[in-house]
């Protein structure tokens, strides 16, 4: 794992976007795993800017989102399908038919989960999975005690997560859907590369536990320590409880793979 600490949320998002763009340029039919949430909005804005200014090409790209609320239709602005269309898909030249978000309205959610896993498999697996981290320590909606080998499935959301996501539901945590369909931790770990982005002081404590603490199903994000190709990009605020800062900074400044991103 490598941890990169940038001075502010803009520069952290910029680095994440440039990494995604580099992978897309190297492999135009990239299978890209995506996340929603406030942290990612800056990343998507930058990808859109790269589309406009540099003609970054999404036409061959296929995408799979991590999760979706159960019972919120795609056309509802609070759904993750709506979020993705709004923040990224309709603003770049991706073929909407190649974008995938689990269907939280499926009559048989178990069958939908199996279908989603099969689609990822048929696409050849995910090349690069973008991740945020929730205050409950989740990646996707893998709430505490999610098995580290779990697959796409229904998951009940914790009160912490429903509070964190209440803004879109009139500020009322009780209005946040209680359940979601989410890729499992095992599904996420099968991606060939992971890129976790965290910004803001509210993430500092949980981020340090996930990166430097013991691997535990109580904090599903800690499972990224099991991945052989994982990058964690944070801003100063989110990185302020990390113990190994000096070493992480040295790696970023000196290792050749980061040269093009250091400027
Ligand atoms: C959303 C997702 C979540 C978020 C996390 C952080 O698709 O997978 O794990 O990435 O809850 O959300 P924000 O960025 O809103 O703090």
C-alpha cells in the first residue's frame, strides 16, 4: 500500500483523477469501479474537465459502481444511478450502456446481486476500483462485521452511515433507506488495483485505523491492507492521525512511479 498526503481536498482529488486518467489512457477499454458521495464529486469534476480540455476518451470504458440504495428508483435524484449520470456519465463520452450500478429496485435482490457479480466477471474483472471511506469504516456499504470475503449482497446500514448520508434526505437520518445493495469486501479485493480517496477531518480517525490498524471486519476498509496494489490518497486533514507520514512522503517524493504525479 502507498499513502499519498496532499495539502488540500482539491489537490487530493486532482491526483486521484490524474491516476484514473493515466490508467484509462494506458487501457482505453478499462473496467473502472466507481464510488459515489461528496468526496468523489471533485474527482468527477476533474475527469469532466480532462474530457473537455484534453479529450480524455471514455468511449471504450466500462464502469461498475459499488452500491445502490434499496427502494430508490434510478430517476430519483437521491439514487446512486442518478448521482453517477449527473456527476459523470452524462458529462463525458462514456456509453451509458457500459455503465453499471446495482439495481436497488430489483424484485429479487439476491438474484440481482448474483447478476451483478456475473457482469463484473464477464467484463474481465475490475481493473481499477475507486473507493471512499465512511465514518463507520465502510468501503462500499460494507458496514461493520461485513465478512472480509463477502460478495455483492443486501446490507443493513448503520446509524452512523444513515447520519452521514442524511443531507440528501432532508437532513433526517430516518429518511435514509435502511438497506443497500453493495459489492462485498471480497468483490472489491478482486479488483486489480484499488484507489481510496479520503478528505476532511471527519475521516482522520477512521482512516488511520483502516490504514495502520489491525485488519478487522469491524472496519471493512482495513481489508485494503490485504491488497497487493492499493493506493490511498488523502488531504492533510484526513491524514493527520497517520503515524507513518514521514515514510509515506518520502516514497511519494522519491519512487519513480510517482514522478509524473509529483509536480
Ligand atoms: C458510496 C460508497 C461509500 C462512500 C463513503 C464516503 O458509493 O461506496 O463507501 O464512498 O461513505 O462518502 P462521502 O464521500 O460522502 O464522505
